[in-house]
């Protein structure tokens, strides 16, 4: 008469199958985590790019487009190798309205410069003595 229970071989077989299933599930979990992190980084970079483009578009929509007040500099002569754009914005009064002089808009004498800083991989907006980072992790920018 046979006793109830499992033989050693049956127990090893079940253990092997269980270990194989756990390994497959662990691999799938690790891969999904890697994909999630890559997607999260990509979404963050895209959001930063969008925000930088919106900030530049807001400034550029107010800029004077005459050659004297709006310049695009490719391969900066300072030797930084970065692309930049310089432009002037209107002067505003305390109420936020453009200042008019003789029916014409008065332009702020301090130019706004947007430049790619290759050392820090950032897009920087500078006006006067203050600078503001528009976006990080920027490798290249082209102004046409």
C-alpha cells in the first residue's frame, strides 16, 4: 500500500517550476520599471522644452524686429560655440502698458539674450545683470 504524500522528485519538480515563474515575473517587473523611468525622464524633458519654447515665444512676440534691435548670432564670437539670439523688449509703465514716446513704442535699452550654455547644457535668458535658466539638458538650439 502506498503512503500519501509527494516523492522527492515531485517536490523538486514543483520547486523548479515555481522558481522559473518567479524569475520570469521578476524580469518583467524590472523591465517595466526601466521603461517607466525612461518614459518619465522623456516626459520631463519634453515639458521643460515646451516651457522654454513658451517663454521664448512670449519674449519674441514682443520684440522689435528691426535689424538693429533683433539679431541672431551663430557660433558666438566669444568662443563658447553656442548659438544665441539678442533682442529688445518694450518699456512698460507701472500699469503694465507699453511706454509711448511721440506715438512710438519706447524700447528698453537693455537687450535680452537667450544663449545655449554648452558647459551646463542649459538654455539661459539674460537681461541686464540677471540670468534665468529656461531649460536644462539642452544639447543644441538653432535660431533661424
